[in-house]
C-alpha cells in the first residue's frame, strides 16, 4: 500500500484521498481556514461519501448551489461556515470544469515554472496569495511536484520552518506546525496589545 504522504487528518482513508485525488487536495486546502487542519482536510472525504462515493468536479458544478450547500451543512458539517464555504467549493468546481475540463490535476500537470504554477493556483476561486503559496509548497514537499523556481513561488512556506500543512509528514510534525501557528497568533495579539490606542483609532478611520 502506498505510503501516506500528507498525514494530516488522523484517518488513513482521508489522507490517501488527498494524495490520490487532486480535487480532494484542492478542496481541502480551500477549507483550511478558521477550522483545525484535520477538520478541513477531512472535508473532501465527507463530501465524497455524501455524493455517492465519488468526488467529481463536473457533478458538483452541475448541482444546484443551494442543494450542494445543504450537503456541506449536513452534520457533521464540512466547515464551521458551511454555507459560505459550500458556495466557494461549488465555484471552485465550476472553475475546474470550465478551465481544466473537470480534472484538477491539470492545474499542475506538466507545469515547468513555479511562477506559472503559482499564477494558476492563484486563479482558483477562494484562493488568496498565502493559500496559493502553501499549495505550491504541498505539491513540492509532499508530492514531489517541483517545477523550476518553486521555492520562490512558495516562499516563505518553502523553508524548513514547520509553519503549514506542507510541513506535516508525521504526527510529530503536525504538533510542531500547530505550535508554530499558536506562537504566531500569540505574537500578533501581543503586538496588537502594545499598539497605542491613538494609533488603533487612526487605523480604523
């Protein structure tokens, strides 16, 4: 059996789906915000099971948006905000169908430039700059997809600091990534607390 390359969810089946089904990885990365990483990346398996055992971009895109959101919202929901994230997943799948004929793997297949790869990912609905760079790093670090210049395209997530899901290779590194995120949040809160009240008031104007 193939080695689990992205051991993020705590469930072998969900982890293997991420490395074997490109759409699962793209959806999992989309969901990875404002919820624990494990919850986000189990979402694709949950959707697959609720959609007849197959995760298919064309099938999702063909669904009524409200019907698909209802699938996402069924408890346990795929995200803390199932309505907004369900809509985003639907938009993402529609984009994959229109741009890549329903095959999410074509986003990175044959791409030889890290810059081009980042641009393609950045075009995906729901993907901002940071999320796009993390996906470039996942593809390189975990799945061996390393076009020229991927380090620059993924920076700062291409370094050795355990700062994102791209650095999770074991239960131990998962703990390290979580600790790093908590440290960064604490530092941000501390910085905000040290900002003079007058400066905060000016920033809000």
